[in-house]
């Protein structure tokens, strides 16, 4: 029978040790060390200097902690290198099943006129901007031909419910074709809920279709951000949420908010609205530089520094809510914490390296054009087709995914080799957004020192790690969010 090794096995008889790859950053007077798989350790400057100089005492707590976390190895722990390899493969395992999210833009028509809209929407009577059955069938064939065992079809617009007949055709066509393939197939509709009916809800219940909607805050803020005829966007959205829950089930609808300049005044009223509507969390999401958000100058109404202050205020309020006994998450924070504290990558598209464009999700436009991401489609609506990677009329799955149009930005998005990213202590938790950087700087890599994407993530990672490590009550709350 196997026995425990004797004590002297665990004692380091050789005072020399080998450094394993790590990066570091200084946060609030402490030094943060992170290794290849995102394990981290807070220490002091003098310990870092001693570590690098090779003089760290092998009987110190710092030495033992750093050895157990694979920052150093000695004659007793040569297996650390193999363990790092296993953990790295585990973290990257999601990439073997590329492209599970398939977004079908079945109409550009919309009866809202949101000034921050990222899409070049069309008025609700322009039928030329609806997806045809023929294009829809080709998109279904394309989606089901990929290697992922799980396929989620997300209906987008405009307002996709304005082309409900094509939506029904796609659901029927996908289910019928999938009978011979056997993939795990699911559907979700991204809708403002303004035109939802009992007939639509009955159909969604029959086919187990989930709903995703927008809720920017209380009535005054939501109606300001999302105007429509009648100025009743909030009323229709909240009534629609209620109807969906009654018909489909409480957990069959989720909501997203977008942070505009008007939202910055007080994140607490937005969070209170989500609590009022019975949601279990909120994603404090910033604007993106596309579509009407640029044309109406909404994107430039505030910078990343103002958003980060908004985010911190909101997160601190959410922590207070949790301390009062109400479980309520901030979803972006929960995603980051899962990447930091576990080996399971949640697969969030904006926090992937290589980037999530194409391999994380792909978009089929109403006219058959294929885009690497929804943001790439929005950029095309502004006149730049850089991220148009194919066409359903002429290209198959292999053609698209082996094309330079996709592979070039993916190659440049590898954070392990990108300037500044490769040296950043948060590289393992972060990702790349070549569409964002191309839209703002003209190249896939971007200027990291000036990047809003980098500023938001660097400060968010720093704040979350420092808060998690320095407060036991907050640590318990954060862990509850990812378990």
C-alpha cells in the first residue's frame, strides 16, 4: 500500500531553486505575482527582490507558498512544470470546440430609436432588410456543420420579432436537420419586448426558447436611453418581463443594461431597478464605439475613467446588498473572478486569447454576409467590411475559418506575444478585442497605453483581486458568485 513520504522528503536540502515564469504588478503598496495559469500571490517588494536574486530563505512562509503555487521549483518539486502544463491545457480546453454561439440577424427593422444603438437600424416598414427563408436555411446548415457539440442560435436585429415568420422557419429547420446530427441545440431571442404577444410566447414555450432583453434602469432613465413612439419603452419592457415569466418560467428571461452618460449619475438606482424586477444580478456594461453610438456622439460622452468610478460605486453597493443577506451578483465581476479563482474558463468572448471573434461566436447578417462578431457587423454598417469573413451564398465552414480575414486578427490577438500584454500581470485573466482596437486605432493590436479596453480591465482586475484578498467577508461573497 502507498504510504506518506517521510518528513525529510519535504525538506529542501538544496538551497538553490529555479524560477518558473511569472509577472508582477504593484497594487496599493503590495506586490502581486501571477503565474502562467493565473495563480496569484501578494507579497512585499523586499520578498520579490529576494526571490529574483535567488536568496529567498527556503524555510520562510513566502518560499513555501510560492513553491506550492508553482512560482518556483526545487529538488523536491520538479513535477511543478508538469502540473503547470496540465493546468494550462485545462484552461485552454474550450478552444477545441470552437463556435457554439451563432447569431442570426433576421431583421434590421426596429420601432425603437435608441441614440446609443450599435446597429444601423432601419424603420419598421422596410421589408428589404429581413432575412429570407433561403438565406436562413443556409445559415442553419453552416451553424450545424461546425465541430461544437453545443449550438446556441441567438436571434438578433433590429427587432427580430418583427420577422417572426423567419424566426419560426429557422427553429423548425434547425431542429429537423439536427435530428440526424444530435447536437445540444438551444435558442434565445434578443428583443426589446415591445412587440411580444401571447402567440409568440406560446411558441417560445413550445420550443423552449429563452428571452434576452434590455433594461437600462428605472422608467425615466430607460425611456430616455431607449425612445420609441409613445415614450413607453420601460412600461413595455417590464410588462414583457412579467409576461415571459408567467408563460415560460421565472428564469427564462434575462436583461442587459448599457451605461450612458445619463446612467453615470447614480448606479444604485439602476441596481435597485434590477432588484425590483427580481433579477439575480446585473452586468454594468459600458458603451461600444459602433453604429449610432458614434453618430450621436454617445460613445464619447464619457471615458473609461468615469465608467470605472461608476463600476466601483455600483460594485460596492452590490456588496452591501449581499452583506444584508440578499444574493445579487455583478456578472462581469463574477466572470473575472471565475477566471482568477478556478481553472474553468467561462468562455466570455471579450476575455479570450486568441480573441473570441469567429471562434467564440459568429454572425449571419440578414443578407447572407458572415461576420466574425456582432461588433464587426456594426463596423460594416458604418462602411468598413474588415470583419466580413464570408458569405453564405459562396462559402462553407472550412472556407471561412481558414481564411486570412479571420486568422490574421486572431493571430495578432494572442496576448502572450502582444506588446505590453505579454508583460502584464493580468494577461492570464484578460483577453483581446481586435474589433474594438481596430475601430478606435485602425489596427487589430491597438495602442495598449491609450486603450479604454486595457484601462477598464487592468483597473477592474486590480480592484477585484485587492478587494478579494484583503477582506474575508467580501471574499466569501465573491466565492458565492462563482459557485
